[in-house]
C-alpha cells in the first residue's frame, strides 16, 4: 500500500486495515511454513505495509497531542 493512499484514509479505516493486514500476514506465515509460497517476498511487503500504517497512526497521534498541548 502506498503512502499517499494511507494518508487519505481516516483513523478508523486505518485501524480496520491494520487488523486485516495483520491477520493476512499471520495466515501467509502459517501457509508458508506448511507449503512454501511461490513468492516469499510478499511476506516482507506485507510487514512493510503494516509498518507504514502504524507509522501514519502514530504520526497522527503525535500531531493531535501536540495541538492539544498548545
């Protein structure tokens, strides 16, 4: 998932997307352990997508806290 797409989503949509992505990653890991995936790089891309979503959520949290403190 691209950063510009992530920035357009609301907080609730990002939380929902994060849970879905984490579930998919766990399923991919389990499936890869049983029968190797054709392209194991999808696991790495999924982890990076999760990290991008978590980073955007954290940035929004920091921005909202800094506005509240002023």
